[in-house]
C-alpha cells in the first residue's frame, strides 16, 4: 500500500487522491468466506442456490439460473455506479462510504456492479455471490466486508406472457408511455404487473424456504436508482421486522446499454451475514471470520438444510476505554466519523467490538468541537487484559493526533 501503488487481488494499481483502501480491508480480499465449506455463509448460499436450482428449470429439466461466485471484487467506478444509473451526486459515491483503490477502481460496494456486464454477455438468469465492501459504523452487525447474493432474471414477451390466455394483442413495451409509481415509461402495465408478480413470488418462496413456511413477511416500497418499481422484503423474526432484501424491475435503460432490445427483467440483492445471524443465532458479525474450530465445526454439515443453533463457545469479558478530543479548528481538514472508525479498525482489528460517539459538543469561546468515543474491546476467543488494551488504545490516540490533528483531552 505504501508509496504510490497498491496491489489488490494480484494486480498493481497506482494510487491517487481518492485512494482510501486500508491494509486491513485489503487482507480480506481473496478470503472468499462464501466458498469456504464449514462457514455458515457457505451453508446459506447453498440453501439459496438449491432453491433456485430446484424451482426454476427449463423444459429439459436443467436449471435456468447460472451461478457466478468467483468474480473479482475489484470493479471500476463505472461498473459500481454509472452502469447502474447512480446519479453523480448520490450519497453512495462519497469517499466516506466506499473503499477506493484510485479514481478508476474500487472494491465493489454491491454485487449489482456486475449486472450490466453479465447481461451483456448473453445471460438471461443468473446469481452472483461475492464479498462487498463498505465503510460503516462498528458494532455487532456491521463489518467493512460482507457478502451478497444478486439475482437477475430476464423475460422475452413470449416468456412473460406464457400463462396469459389470449395475449395476441399484448406487448411488453409501450411507446410514449409515462413513468408511474408502479411502472416504467417503456413498459406496458401488463408487463409491469407480471414482472412484479414473478419477482414477488420468487422471493417470497425463497424467504419461506429459508425461514420456514409459517414465517410472516411483508413488502415495503423502496427506491434504488437501478430498478423501478422497487421493494424491500421484511420478515418477522422473534417479534421484530427484519429487512432481508432489496429488489425491483430492472431499469430498461440498463438493459438497453447491455444491448437488450426485446426483454424485460427483475433483479434482487440480499446480504448473507444478516440472514445467517438470524437463522443460526450468531450474535456477532466478526465470528464469520473466526478460524476457531469451536465456531466452524458447528457449521460443518453435509446437508445445508440441517437446523443449527449456534452455541457460544464462551463469552469473554469486555474492556471499555473512552477517548475524547478537540477537533482541529473548523477551517482545517474536514474530520469524518468513518475515517475515525477506520483508524480504530486498522489498529484494533477484530479486538474492537463496538465504537460509538457518546458525547459531542461545541465550545463557543474556543470555536472548536469536541468528540468523545467509547471503544469496546473484546477478544472472541480469550480474555483480554486491561494492560494489553491500554497499549492498543494509546496507539489509537497517537494515530488520531497524527492523522486528524486532534487534541486528545
Ligand atoms: N444493490 C442493492 C443493495 O446493495 C440491492 C438491490 C439489488 C436492489 C438488485 C435492487 C436490485 O442494497
């Protein structure tokens, strides 16, 4: 990383002013937990694959969805954003949200980054499974790397209307149509409704396959730049509504840019960690990265449908240390909270369980802001001593002073 280039996934890239990828995050590239037998993420992806393999077959009985689980997470900004019609000013493009290798390349923030290219290559139905990278808060359910499954299915007019009794006068397209809450301008109302029906049936079936026949589920309207209309699916799990996936009708412009003139389609994306944490009662997202056999052996089953409830190996005590500092005077370098989280991650690694801003105020005389963060340290596999935590905590203070020119109080 040091110097003016960085090596990611075997390729060397020049760095520039947008580069913000850290050695810690780099060390996750290539680990491919979704392909590691015995990891709970592997079990869930298998269950999802099985659902699609079993329920969607062609006349010859062959599965129609093809599966890609080995596409490099290094993508261009064009793939991650522009190919999906993400507006130039969209918040997701901010350097504080994603990991940039340089101004041209980044670690994908979602598997949707591959939609356009796979469609262009001629596929009509596919799943993409992979690691995605986002800068975010630090707590039991957030980690800078997680895993997604993307699904896309396209339909020709004949395919979409197969079950319609008399479809001779129907078209999937409409010229001079209007965009409405429930359809795009290019789509006929019939096409929009059949796509919605197909999408919702497919995904509701998946949710019930994963969580059980009696699961309560509901659709919530959503917005994504690359689908319209869009929804999220929520399921009720232990009394709480949990968002499990985002989906919608693929923007026709994306299909056109992929060279498709005569098909329409839907897409969805879901996060594997979130599903696995609920399904197996895994309390902390760091556990997916554990090499501890006490953890992994619990998921080492040959039938992915085996019911599993994670039994904590043991719970070691937390060490809690606070850090307070004055931010540099207002006109100085902008301080961004995610930069601080990043620093804590880089130094504390997986010993850090949570970081949260517990106090913030502005001193009118000094004209300076003060932040206080609480850092909760806990090792997943042994007891940490206060002495070893103090060493790490002091390093975090030093680094914060150096990088952000804060004044530790
Ligand atoms: N890419 C979206 C996300 O990461 C999920 C999504 C995929 C939504 C496909 C719609 C269609 O949140």
